[in-house]
C-alpha cells in the first residue's frame, strides 16, 4: 500500500468512529452507559475509559515522534514490518465487523479492574481524542512512516514503525467501537422511556 492509502484508511476509521459516537452513543443516559450484558463484559463507560487510557499514551507519543523526527521526507510506498503487520492484523476486525480474536487487557488499562479509570465523561473525551487523532494523521503525512519509530504502551523497548503503530491504534479503536455497538444493540440493553 502507499503511505497515502494507509493514512486515508485510518482517517476513514477515525471519522467513522466520530460518527458512531455522535449517532449512537453520546446521547445515552448514565444508566445505559453503565449497563453490562453480563458480568464478564464491559459497559459503554468501561470501553471508552479503556480507549482513553491508550489515548494518554499514544497521542503524545505520536506527536513527539512526528515533531522531533529528522525523517521528514515521506515515502510513497509503505511496507510494514513483520512484527508490526502481525500486531495490527490481530487487532483488525473481520470482514463481517466481527471480533476474530479476543485479548486480555493489561491491568493498568482495564477499567473493570481499576474503576478509577472511569472519569464520567469518557465518551465525550474519546470523541475529542478522535478529532485530535485526525490532526495527528494529517501531520504524519509529512514524515517517513517507515523510518519514524514509536514505542508500544506495553513495552518501551519494542518500537514499531509509525505506520504500523497508527494502524494498530486505529484498528484497536475500531474494534472497541464495534464492542460498544454490540452493547447498544444487545436485546436486553435498557431503552429510554
């Protein structure tokens, strides 16, 4: 794929996420945002609290890598690293928007374990973060997505190409947006009266 195609794909995912938040999630009541399909599932609040924890790490990391890099000549063709491709492919939804593989969240990113991650404005905060991500994507178009490297939230030693990291984060966001839609579309989801 080209660098432009990569950036267009993640921009489309981010724009779709903003649309889903505005049309299906932001207006939900506190009761609806706190509802869980079962004890092992996450509520809407928990899903967005989890996403916001990743925002705290990745957005400043992306911004710093883009603003401080010496690799300011964009490359036309983007080639993912084998590790990067494996990571983002594992996050990517299936063709039917299904979650193909489940992962356990790290304790520090799991609001079912750490309730302090839930701030109360989690959905609105994530919408703001998605708008910020659109700006990050625009600024990423001015650098070499292969040569700029960023650390992962789970390991500062392992570094991904910026293009791989952007795909990973966006597929992770898309995955949890689908999880939120699955909660809202659940037959027992509380309806407003």
